[in-house]
C-alpha cells in the first residue's frame, strides 16, 4: 500500500490548457480517485460544481463552471479504475449531467461495509486508518459561488486525497477474505445506477411529520401550501425548505391563520416568507377552511 501524500496543495483546473494537462496525467494512471461537489443545499436545480481527482502524485480540483469537463470524462470512462466513496449519488449526478459511465468502479464505503467496518463515513475511515481528522468546515458550502477560496479548494481535495491509499488497504483485505468477487459485483451494480429526473409529487405532503395528525381541512391547506411552495422554489431556484420550512407548514395547517397578523406570529414565518408566500398561504386557508361564525 502506498501511503497518502502529505500537505500537497491541490491544482485548480479552470481552463482548457490545465484540463488538457490533467487529462494526460490521468491517461497514464490505471487507478484514479474521483468525487463531486454539488450545490443541492442552495438551489432548486442542482448541478455539479466541482470535480475532485487524485492520482498517486497529485490532487486536482476541476471547475466545470469554468471549463467543459468532457475530455476528462473520456479518460475516466475508458476502462481504468475509478475510486469513489459512497458512489451512488456521484454516479447519478455524473450520468445525469454528463452522460458518464464508470465501468470499473471501486466504492470504498461499500468495501468497508462488506468488511464489517463500524464507521463508514470517509472521515471515520480516514481517522481510523491514517490518524487524520478531516475538517467539516465547508460541508454546507455553496459550491456554485465564485470565486472559490484556497481553503475551500483544500477542503474539497481532501475528499479524494486519501482514497487511493484507502482503496489499496480495503482491496487487500477483500482479497485476503476471498470477498473481492462479491465486492466487484456490488460495485458494478452501483455503477449501473440510472439517474432519474426529479418529478414533483403533489401528494408528498403526506410524508411530512405531523401531516397525519391534522384534521381534513388542515391536510387540504397543507397540500395547497406544499404545491405553492414548490412552484415558488422553482421560480426562485431555491430549495423548497429554504422557501418555507416543514415545521412552519404544519403549524399553519394546524392553526389556520385568517390574516397576515396571525400568519406572521407563527414560528418560521419570516418577513421573507410573508413576501414570497403570504398571499398564497392565506388564500389556501380561505379556500379550504370554513369561515369563522360571528360570535365565536
């Protein structure tokens, strides 16, 4: 097993010339590590914002918002082994956006699970095997924002920096236990995952915590708000939960506020919520809830 390199600064690949150099570097490597960073926490329509690649010699961070990564995909998908951790999500994203298929995948999370490891996260495995605790400082970063800081690039590169050494260790254990073939078949199943387009289900409100306890009128109001939130999130290109939180939606459906003052007193209904959805929420309540009789 080759120990991981220490303290190397990742190379940023953000133009065609640096991408061409990376492609030639990867072309000479039989095994490379790969990861992606997306911006799903910050937008309605997520996209891949970074591609991290590590060889035995160096770490690279590719900015696909600045340069077309297609040439890189050609060498990554030509039959060499690609090492990812928890590859399912990355495989879906790469296939959806670029049409890439990684024919020889090694998933370090799947391998660790097959070997009975307790901590399956990358941080846990790196700490257990290499004594290094990975930072989580930029875990919720908006990777679609530019420019990227040097600290962000260093953080992103650590997602692949240890993968090749970790792969060597886990592959050796799989061989020793006679489990390599079963693992290979599992990796093939992961690599074959098909990306599905996101389809909004208007009945998805039923899965919200607390929805089942609502009265029928409250459920009808909740459904209307759920649909309105989705439409507004799509228009704003924001995640639905950042337009209106689920707890606030349930509270609205339970209290059935009749005017803006009542609505604004519900926790989670901020001034921005009032601006974006206040009219739709109150319209939904008036349409679904019976009017309050005078004297009650």
